[in-house]
């Protein structure tokens, strides 16, 4: 809205890379379409069920709430009040993470290799701050759109073609034929984004597959940016929870993890990034440089960490009570995933994921493309899903259903999908 106010011409330069971005980040784009639907069909909109964005629905665990209440009370007393905390996160949380997520699994990660943050989305994008220009960047297709868009924003790509593929990125197709884990590229790349359990396909990577990637990264002196935001949903005991379960990964991988999906923190905001001290990059003049001090410097300069009550809440997820509540949340969402998968299978659709991840990746019925399926589900079933093509051209012909919902809503979604008579 500009109204009667006047615009004047300004000489300050903008970041033109933003103009290369396609239609908009997928979820805002879905939001716009859903808003148009709710405005044009207000009655149908009252029945709308959202299985699009993977946003949690169940209340915060009691252990978290109690810890946050206590932390607030501490802040209310002069003796226990705290101001700025350490930019890297409080020691109590870094230690709880390193012990519970790594050392208890015999993975040697030190407390100070953990950097607490307000989200893995932010961290995967922000990490580009400490990486130079000119890297050859490999991303899977389909992919979580943030990896692509943040590379576009920082100037690591050229323009997008008519399929939305950006010049300068190496796309690694993930298809049903390779179980949605990409083949190792023939060419040299410097940075590889991997996300397992995968968003959007729900696929899990085996130990052998991750070992092959680590071997590639070491042989090609590349870095793996490993997004493990969904590791808590792994049910198969053979599937690795961390890239660092692969020997040598600490020399070639950064790992991103989040409390959003396991602890229900999508609104609370807390995550962490692991930067091993032995992980090196290269300077413009060809010298080896550790990434840990660079990320530390970046965090100290641009971030003041997450609030004290939130960090106490995150710490509480590792208490006995917290762990039991997280297990219940995971069981709830994965129970939803099973219902949704079974409903799609009964409809004769091809179904992937939903076993080690809270996403179900479904082949569209014959003759309907991804956005066609989105529109059909929105208009005829009043259910929001995510069109597979929004995650990349290899996602065309698929749609994603998020299992993050109440049980009642999921049961209703199953009924409405079956009533579509596809
Ligand atoms: C998704 O739906 O893909 C995720 O919720 C997005 C996110 O975690 O940022």
C-alpha cells in the first residue's frame, strides 16, 4: 500500500540477487493461495485442515514449561537476574546437547563445538556468511527451498531458467529409483547440502550412503552441510542419527539440528549447529583455515543467542521427564504418518517416507500435476498440502503431506482424501 504518499528516487544500491528469486519462498506462496481461497469461500474455509508446512500442533511438554516458568522467576529476582548471555549459548545447554545427542552415542563432540541458535533455517542460511564466493554448490532436487534461496540471495548463482533451476548450482536428482538419496556426483563440488531424514521426501539415508558421501567429501576436499532437523523421528535402529556417526565426518561436515519438531519449538525457537574444531576450509590464497573460529566470530558479531528461559526449556527436553514427553510427541506424529500413508496406499497412490520422518511423499494420481493436486485438495477436500514441484523440478508429480497435526484432523484428512474418489 502506497496510498497518496510519494516515492522518490534513491541512489543507494540494493542487493540485486534478491530480484533473481523465483515467485517467493514456497510457504508464503502457499499462504497467499490459501488466503485467496478463504476469502472467496469463507464457509469452506472454516473446515480447512492444514497439512502443508511442517508446523507442530501439540502443546509444549510440561518439563519445558516448568523449566521456562522457573527461568522467568529467576529473571524476576535481583539476585538471579541475567542480562546478555554467551553468544554461543549457555554452557548448561551446550553440555546437555553434546552429551545427549553425541557423547551418549559415542560421538566425540565437545561442548564448545555446539552453537545454540534460534533455528536451523536461519543457521543453514547464515552459514554462507563464513564461506567464500566461487564454491561449486550441490543441492538435492527436490530440496528444502531455503538452501537454494539463501545461495541466490548471497550471489552464489546466476539466473533461474524456466524450470526454476539456477545457473551455477549442481542439482542432484532424488527419485524413487535412487530411494531419494542422490548418487555421488561425477564432478567436483565444494559444498553439498544433505538433509536426512529428508524434507520433503521423508527418505532416510543409510549408513553406507552417508559413508559414501563422507568419502566423496574427503576425497574432493568438500564440506557437507548436513541438516538433521528430523533425526528424532528415526525409528529404524540402523539409520544414523548424525553424520558424525560416520568416521571422519568431523573433518568434512557441519551438522544442523533443531528443537522445533521434536520439542514442539517452532514458535519458541531454539536449535543448534555443530562445527567441529578440526573442520577446515581454504582462504583465497590457498591456506587452510578452521571454520570454528569464523563461525564463533560470526555469532559473536551478529547474534546474542536465544533467551535464557528458552535455553532452560530446551535443556529440560533432555531431563527424564522431557525425554518421555518427546517420545510421546514423536509417537503421536508418527502415528499420524502411518494413518496418512495407509490412506494414500488404499487409494492406490505410490507412497514414500512417513516411516523415519514426519513427511509423506505421494505420487500424484494419473493426469494431475503437483499444483493441480494442491488445488484439488484445497478446493474439493479443503486440505492444504505442499506441491512437490515447489521443492524443485524433480518434485513434479508428487505432493507432500505433513503429519504434524491433531489425530482428529488426520483422521478427517484421510476420510476426505478417500472421498475424492481418485
Ligand atoms: C517444512 O514444512 O518444510 C518445514 O516446516 C519448514 C521449516 O522447518 O522451516
